[in-house]
C-alpha cells in the first residue's frame, strides 16, 4: 500500500463491515458515531449560533465592530465610529461620516461559518483502530482553533473591503451579498485543512457510502452468478457495474481481460463456460483491481522520475 492511497482492505468478519486504509492507517467507525455526525453537527451549529444571537452575547458584536472600525481608520482614514444604540433590533452599527450608518447583526460576525465547522469537527467519528485514534483530540482541537481564527480574520477583511467600497460611493446592496459570497472560498481551504488534520471526516463519508454500496454489490454478485449458472451468459453492463468501471475504461480493458480468462463476448454478453461459472466473477474482480493498482503505481513512478529529471 503506497502512502496517500485510500482503499478498502478487508471486512470486519464479526459485523461484516469494511475497514478503510489511508496513509497506512486503518479506519472503521461505529454506526452511532456516523449518525451523530449527520444529526449532531447541524443541530449543534444551529444552537451555537442561537447562543451568540442572544442579546446577552452581543459583546461579540461589540468586539467585531470596534476592531473593524479601528482598521478602517488605520488603513483608509475613514473616521468610522462604532456606535452603540440598543433601541432597535440591532444594537451596534458603523457610523460612516460620508455615508449613512450600517447596522450590524450576528450574521456579520462570521460566527455562523465557525459554528458549522465546529459542529463538523466535534462530531467527526473516531476510528475504532487505537493507533489511528491516538491523537484525535489534539488534531480536532488544532483544527477547531485554526479554522475559527481563519474564518474570523477573513470576515474582518471582508467587512473592510465592503465598507471601503461603500465609503467611496458603491451601493450597499451591490456589494454586500456579492463579496460575502466570494469570501466563502475560505470554506474550501478549511475542508482541505480538515482532510490534512482530520481525514476521519472525509473517510467517514466514504465509509458510509461503502456500508450502503457493499450489500448492493453482494446482491448484484449473487444475481450475476445465478444468471451465469442458468444461461451461461451475462450482460456486460451488469459486470461493468460490479467491477465499478466507467464505460470508457470498461470498453478499453475488459475484452482483453475476458480473452485472457478464456471467455468470449457476443451481442453485449459475456459467455461463461459452465466449468468456470462458480468463481469467474471473483477472478475478474481480482484481475481488474490489480490492473487499476498497477496503473496507479505506474503513474506515481512516472511522476517521481519526472521530478528527479528536473
């Protein structure tokens, strides 16, 4: 197994569940933790946001507004002020001398993005493998702190750009949502960061998909073998789906594979000799997976050779 690859290496024989190997570490998760991620992450994000949206926690509004005003005056000499006015829905606002005031709400703090990723990080499942799971708490803590700081800093930069454009004459409606949407690129960076420090998140999604698809593959396999026993011929599309190949890849590789095993193809069907129909599918799957593995290794070696030549 080369470092960087992801593959299902075997199944838990007791519960017939997959074990995924990634960078020489093994990942398999309790079902209840996967359910907690699916349910707990969105719920926790929602309730954490409600916590900060409470009037008692508008201290966060004050911090963000005052810090933003400081940088506006530092970089743009705007003479902006953070104004406290608790009479309406919004208690804090930016006073821009050359334009009207801009009121501040919880959504403007960027805390909603922090809440979403906090929920994901907290509820990401832990692998049942002790070696893999050894430093998970530290990795989660590091991811939570770094991602929160990144979102906070990017949010301040976003407001600086918006308020400066507003100050020089742009309409607030034209710049507010467009720049807010553009700043969401940071989410993609955070996802990459999560994959580096907490690969359990992405792998748990792959694992969940595998839990769903493996029983389907087992049923399809039974169907293919039954058809082969009854008629000695199987539709190629069924075999392609079982091998997990795309159409182009299948058309290019499968005829040669079938020929190597002594099979023939006629009218879109694989003709299976009766003496081979009991294990022909296992042999094809093994051969196909080996071919894909060799192709990956070949590409890796080509890349390394290119790098060495450079």
